C-alpha cells in the first residue's frame, strides 16, 4: 500500500487529502498538522467564492481552479451536504468608488451577473461603479469538520504533530509528501517569499441580512458583508507582513464603522465573535512537484500553498490538480500502483 502524507489541515490540506483518497482508494493517506479546526487560518475565512488575481499566478490557472471549486461548492449547496457544510447560493453587490472600474475577469463564471444602473448606485455613498451577481458560500468551520469526517470515513488518518523539517517524515515510509502548510511553508519549504497578510473579521447574528456586499473605497480598501447559514461575516483589513494573531480593537472599529456606514441596519446586529487569520501570500500560488533529499532518499514533494485570501475559492480545483500529479507519479513508479492484494501475493 502506497503511503501519502499531507502536511497541513486547513481547507487546502484537507481537500487535497480527500481528493487523493477519492481518486486513489488504494493509498494510505495521513494528514499531519499542529492545528486542526477550529484552530486554523481557514476557520477565519468568510467562506465566500470570489476569484481575484494573485501576483504572477496565470489568470488561466485561477479560472481553472476556481471554476472546479465553484462546481464543487454548487454541488454541496444542492445536496444534503448543505446541511453539514452550511453551503448556500447567495446573491449581492460589489461596488467601487473608482468610476474607471471594469467588470471582473470572472464575470462569466458566476450566475446572474449584471452591471448596476446609475439609479441603483445612488443609495450607496461615494460608489461610482457596481455589479450584481450570484455566487456560493460555505461556513468554514462546518466545512472543515465535514472534510475531516469524510477523510476519516474513507480510511484516512489525522495526526496532530508539528513538522518543522521534511526530515522528520523520513521514517514514515511515505511515497509522496503534500505540502499544504500555508504561511508555515516559509519555514518548512524554506520559502522566504511567503508572507503573512493579517486579516480580521467580525461574526455577527443578523438574519435579516440575506445579500452579500463588497465596497471598495477611494483608498482602495475593501469592506465586505457575507451572510451565511450561521453568521454574517464582516471584514476588510489586510496587513502585509504582520504576524500578530491577536484581535485589534482599532481594526474592529474600522470594520464596524465602514460596514455599518454602507449598511446601517447592521447596527442592530449582535456581535458573536472576533477572529484573526494569517493569509499565506506569495508572488504566485505554488502548485508543483519538487524532488528533495530526505536523509539520503530522493522524495517527491507536491507543494500546494501561497493562495493568499483565495484558499476557499481555489481549494477544490487545486486539490484536483494535486490528485492528478499523484497519478502521474504513480505511473512513473509502477511498484507504487500495486494494491494491497497484489502486494500480498508477492
């Protein structure tokens, strides 16, 4: 039986593990991480599907990965999985104070896209361009729990352990390592290009908010309001290079003041919690195979990190690509392809 190790248990790591198991049921998959839900960066995510450009990452790759993810999340929203993942279709508005703003490159990937009329824009102070669309959203904590249960139900194992170097995995007899460590890849993969982008959100109880909103002010700052099955998520801060995971009162005030400015009914919302997460930024998403020397053994490592704030938007498409890279590696080494039954006959 081929053993595969996935390092990292955020949405990228768990989805990679699940997709590998689904495509290669003969494999033994182990997910190793120092933190599992609810302690991961992915738990802080608004769970909202919306692509955006990520440095030098080719636009066609973003479209490919995000399209696969949209398809997967839409499936979740339309099956009984919706109950366990909090996934739902949600419509709403995105607006900008810059009159030269153009329709996004992903407009054909969502449903019901249309540019707003000037009459529709009048009610939003300082906004000069906007559009309406329908997308899909999930509850991150519920989804991570669902992924973990799926991985375990299909035979995968979860192991809590901090991995600082690939050498620590040398005795596990793993055929392949999948590196999904987010900002942790700065140390594990010795990748100094990985930088944290600190984000903070407020989760509120406001069941009357049923549409999503995103406002970009004249300073280029985004403030968003994402409704969901459990909470409405308010956010809008990005602090590059900031490793602080404590809640900032000044950031909380900034988010609250801006979101309630554009949607005054939020002043009646009940605040449930404040959360901070470190988005794993990089000049481009790293999804590739690297062969490294692990205590004298050349081992394939598939890197899958650097998704910035687009982890949920890209996760299933990237997991799909990881599973196909595994297929390619197994084809190159026919001994890995042997099932348990075949190996027992040898």
